[in-house]
C-alpha cells in the first residue's frame, strides 16, 4: 500500500478517524491535504509529520459550503497537481427524534455529513478523471445499516452516505473511479467522548459502548484508518460500491442493535 505520487484529500482530518487517516497515508508516502473546518485543527499533526519527511498541508474549509469546496479543490490541485484519493470523513452528531429535532439541527447534520460528501465528490471526481481514475472512501457508520434511538438526523445522513457511495461507484466505475464506505462502530474519538459527556457519567457511557462489541473494547481510530487506506489502495482494485463494517462485531449478535443512548457518533 504505497501511495508514492498520489494526492490524498482527507476531510475532518484534524482529529479522530480523520487524523488517523492522515497519519496512515503519510507514512505510506502519500501527499496529503488535511481538511478541517476548525482553524488550526490538524496543524500540529502536519508539523509533526513534516519533520518526519512527509508531504502534507492543512486547508481550512467548511465542506457544507459549495463556494469553499470549489476553492479548496482548486487550491489542492494548484498546490499538488491533482487528486487521486478522497476520504469523506467530516461529520457531526446532533441528538433528537423526528419530533424533537429542530429544523436547524436537521439541516446542520445533513449539510455537513451528506451534502459535504456530495460536494467534495462532485468537485474532486473531475480531477481524478484527469489523472486516469481514483478512489473515494466514505466514513459511514453502523448506523448506515441500522439505527440508534434519538438520532434521526445522524442516522438519516449515514444511511444516505451509503446510497451516495453506491451511486458514485455505479456512475463512474467505467472511468476508473472506485467508491466504498466503511461502517465504524464505537470508536474512541473526540466525537464519541463529546457524546458520552452529555450523560451524567461519561466513563460509564464509554464502558457501555465498549460492551456493545464482541471483543468488549472501543475501536481505535487507526483501526478504521487502516481499512480506509486499504480500500483506497491498488490492493483493492476490484472493490467498489461496498460497505465494510469496522465495528468489532457489533452488528453480529441478534438483538445487537439495542445501543440507544450509547452515543455512537463515529465519523470524526
């Protein structure tokens, strides 16, 4: 899985699964564009990896904004010469049911989690075609194929991410564009810890989350990132349109969907 000569764009690259992806691609000699909406997010990682000889740069952009995505793609291409791999990882979580979620919360989640992935793909795919093809990997969730209570916007966005993945794979397969989706379980990220802190006992929430998995532990960001790197690599050249659980077996047991309130927001 050597990415020498390849340009990789990672959204939500400032923390969690996104940061782990940046590190995994960098050590495999990719040129990495680290994208995050937060000022300064990922800059420490960029500085650290540069000292080790990696080629990468931080770009601040809100992926839910068409204007910012267009500018971002232009800047990445101008700086690095093109795009070969896109990791659509940026995501947020807001809690609420169909009656308690506000329209503003709904719009925010759909804009970041779904529209952001759509816009990044829309503007990156033509650049990939110019280079003879490429690979897109979406960070979905176990909630792309099931549901957690009180998370209507997040669950809907993650179901839709899987549809977006398959549509891209179908529409652009003959142009050598592959698209796949990973489905993380409870991963020890800042987003998960934010969700856990909403309850009265964050450590208990994290223990409960760990207990949902066959092995009884939380996943680590790098465990998801390594699957993403594989799917983006030439070793996965005949793999497209798929959804791959990286969930410690969470989806295996009958009745294993009873994770309401566990805070399974794994995208960052």
